[in-house]
């Protein structure tokens, strides 16, 4: 490739952190997201506890991995030809899909729960996505928190199924494959094969299933712990299966324990991560670290930090206000 002046273009060189396209920053075993030890908020009983900082992905969350695999899978199967994308998401997958869709010149419609932070809606619209805020009561009574999913499926089936392609992150094996092929091998390599416990939240379950499956193939003794919020929670990205349908891609055989976490300790731990570790993580990370502190056994433990707290500033401002502290 040459420039308009006829001189050769600079080539991509990861060793120089020089890239020709933002997609080249997506992680893999040779270019992993960082693993950072917690030195102040983790209890001694959990041993050496590390967080995998997925908010340092190019579009800001662990969902960058899944979104890339989901779109590549649709494209490889010919399902994106002359079609737009539609997907249900509470935020992070939608942002990653919107960024990748913008790069590929594809229109994206996102159905999101109406309680999603305003920051997320703004980011999606800045990336060119059409955003449909969705009340929970669109969904059947036995799954009251799945309204956005029901609407996305309805749109995908409309017009004879010819207008939209739906990645369907809750049912699509490409979501699992993303973590089996990247996140799991990264963790194994970054811990020199010494990881003894892996902890992640219940959401689409691509991370838990993909990473759990990979790690247990390396060492069946590795403990995989799922973190689940309580019904009525306010922890974006996590799901309580008391009020939402279990994703089809969830493989419970790789999960050894489930720890349930309330909102208050999750947000309290999030504050501690900011103030004691200088890690500007989101509330789901607080839930995961709080759950990890209930574990015993020592050794090396790894938890996922799915996203940054920057997209939850309005939630944090409300919390600080309720504590009688100045708003952010």
C-alpha cells in the first residue's frame, strides 16, 4: 500500500504498537489483555488474586471478543449479505457490535432494557446504532427481564426474516468459541498454568462456558465459580436466572460453584477497587471480587473485570448522592 504521495505506507507492527485498523487491537494469546494482582482488597484466604482487565479492549469491554466472533461467523455463513444487524444487549455487546458494524458499513438496531445507563445509550447513538429502549413487560411472565431479547427476535423474524441478521449472543456457539480460543488460553499462559480458580459473572455465559471448558481441559482440578446477582438487581451485564431464561450456550458442567451477591456489597467493593487499587472498574467487577473474597484455598485465582466504570457514572453519582457525598 502507498500513500497519495506515492510513498510506501507504514506497515502494522504490534511490537511498536502501530496498527492499520482498530480491529487489530482485539486480544489474542499473542496480544492478551492485562492480568493485574489485587494488593489491598482481596482477602488472604483467596490467595494471589488477579483481575483480567477486559475494559482495556479497544471498544471497552470483554464483549469485544464475542462481538468480533459473532460478526465473523455471520459473515462466513453468508448471513450478512444485504442484511442489517439486530441484537438485544444491556450495553457492552451492543457497543462492540456497533463499532464493528460501523467499520463494516452495516446498520445495527439494538434493543436494550429501559434501565440501561444514559451513557451507554449515548455511546451507541454516537456509533450510529438505532436504539430501541424496551420495557420488561414485553416478555412472558416467567422471564420478566427478557423483554429486549423478545423484541430483537421479533424484529429478526419480521419481513420474512430477510432484513435482519441476529447474532443472538445468548444462543450462538461463536460466543463460547471466542473465549475458548482467546480468553482461556491467555489466562493459562499468563499464569504459567498455575491458575487454580476462575471467577466470572453469569450473563450470556459465553465467558464462563468458553474459559471454563478450556481451563478444565488443561487441568480438571481448576475450580470455576459463577457469580449471580439477586432478583431485581442493578448490576449491568449480570443476570439472575430467577427472573431471566438461562442462555442456551450455558454449560453448567464446567461450573463448580455459584455465589450470589447483593447490590450493596458489590457497589461497596467497586468503590474500594477505585480508591484502594486505582482500578476504575464497573459494578460487575465489584460483584466478582466480593464473591472471590468468600472463597478459600489459596493458590492463584483469576477474576474477570468485564468493563470500566466510566459508562456507569450516572449510577455512581446517584450512589454518592445517597451517601450524602458530592455527585461526580
